[in-house]
C-alpha cells in the first residue's frame, strides 16, 4: 500500500499536547495508518469550538515517543478547533480518514457539551468533511485539569480504536450523524457494556458564582458537579454513563435545527393559534 493509500488519522484534544490521555489513544491506533497529532500547546479545556483572534498559530514540533511509529506531532498556539484547522488545511498531506479528539480527563455529558473543547474539535473536523470521534474518560473531579498518571485510559483507548477502525474501514454513518461522542466510565475494561444514547437535556457541571471583593477585582467562574444521574432520561448519556456505568455512544449532528413541526411553529409565532395560555 502506497503512502497516499494508507489512511491518515488526525489526533487532537483540549487538554494539550502533553496530556497522557492523548498519547494513550494515539498508541491504540498504531498499525492502522499514518498518525498525525496536532493538539493545543497548552491546556484549552472549556474552549468549545472557539476561534479567538489572539491565537498566533505558531507550530511547535513535538518529539513523538519512541514506541509510536508512523507518527508526526505538533503543539499549536491555538484552541482545539484551530488545531484541527491547522491539521487539515496545513499539516496533512491528504484528507484525514478520521479525526480523534481526546481522550479527555472527565466526561462530557448532558447539555453542557458545547462548552467542551474535546467535542468542539470533533465538530470542527466534521464541518470540514472529516469523520470524527470525541472521546472522554470519566475521572474524579479533582483530576479534570490534571495530567495525572492515576487514570487508566486502556478501556477508553480500546473503545476509541473499536469505533475508529470501524469508521475507517466501513466509511460513512447515516447522513444525520456527523460525530460519535464516546464517554467511558471510570475503570472501564474492554468487556464493559456500551450502548447508543441521546444527549441528555440535563446539565451535569454547573457554574459557580465568583467570590470577589469588588467588580474590578479578579473573579473567576468555577464549576461543580450537581446532578442526580438516576433522574436523567433513561436512554441518555448522563443516565447510561453516570448511573449505569456503561460506555455511552452519542451520535451528534451538525444540524442543530429543533425537531419540531415547522408549520405549527409558524402558526404560533404569527398568532394563528394560541400556545401556552391557560
């Protein structure tokens, strides 16, 4: 197989190019094709799909671990979505067959997923017509922004390789599926059960109010876990991952149009029919 025929797999994340979660999943794909890592140079959690103008886009060649062949890596001064753009538009010598974003420290479930740089990077890849997976590992809250080596990524790596290899070898998913969002429970193994889920409407991580003396003093927002997973929708990512302890595989579409009756909505908005009145 010539170099042009070998699948090119692009890897990124939002935790940064030094993250052990990133390199765990890159190792899982050794042998499947040529591997290109283009990840933020620094921690970029919570950046969603942002494209800030202050990013310089400077590329920092990264020394690939010796046990990972057929791999080139860069750290980028930019967000996860910008790293994807640099990878696809500038650093890849051909269209990637797949983009893998992760493995993230901490789950990305519920209605806060658009905050996630892990999910944002995968959505950006999908918008560039590249099949994409966003994978996150449930971890204790205090490890979310860490590079802790106390997290076992082997289960998450297994499932990412499983679904990623399927996408590379089998081609497309249904037309309305652009990203597979995979959330893996703490201490999962290859034997852990998985199922397809919906995105829960419940919020899992809630913002916390800044503590400040005055408005002109520093006042950073925080976040905290605040949900009862057992009360989430039974077929949702929150319920399946956080209550049942299974791997959640959520199909995401770039088409964010509400699933509603357009004709009835127009009637409501024009006043032809009453809505919500006693």
